[in-house]
């Protein structure tokens, strides 16, 4: 009986390692890159803030913790001006803070 449990745990460990390597970096869980829409503002700061908020709302759809812009990998902000109006777009890969697990991890029976 103990051998069966040990083998089951070894198999579970291998499954977790395979599953986590595709979605995590150095212990962090990250989603696919997300892009905000183009946000406008009368100042560049206003447009940047709006783009980051838009990105955060889209990233938050992945679950609690993903919405934090400061935790994102591969962050980029692109801005331009058109007739005195600033337009910005935020892109980044949403990640959970170190040590935080995703809410939607399926449980695997032992």
C-alpha cells in the first residue's frame, strides 16, 4: 500500500512540475500577455494612468492578484500625440506576486 501511495505522489509531483513550468517563472505564476486598448488624455500622465488601469482591469479577469501592473513581466507603455491629445497603450504579462498561488488550481486526489 505504501508503495502505491509513493508512486502516486511521485506521479503527482511530475504532473505539477510539468504544469507549472509552462505557466510560471522562478516560482511565479504568469498569464499570457495582455494589451490595454488605446487610452487618451490631455496629458501624457493622464493617458498612461488610464492605459495602466485598463490593463489592470483586463488582467484582473484572470483572478485575484494578476491585476497589479508592478508584478507584470514584459511591461511596455507606448504613447503618441495627435492634435494635442496623448494616446497610450499598456502591454504586459500579468503575474502573481512571488509565493501566491492562483485561485483556480484544480485539486488532484491522492
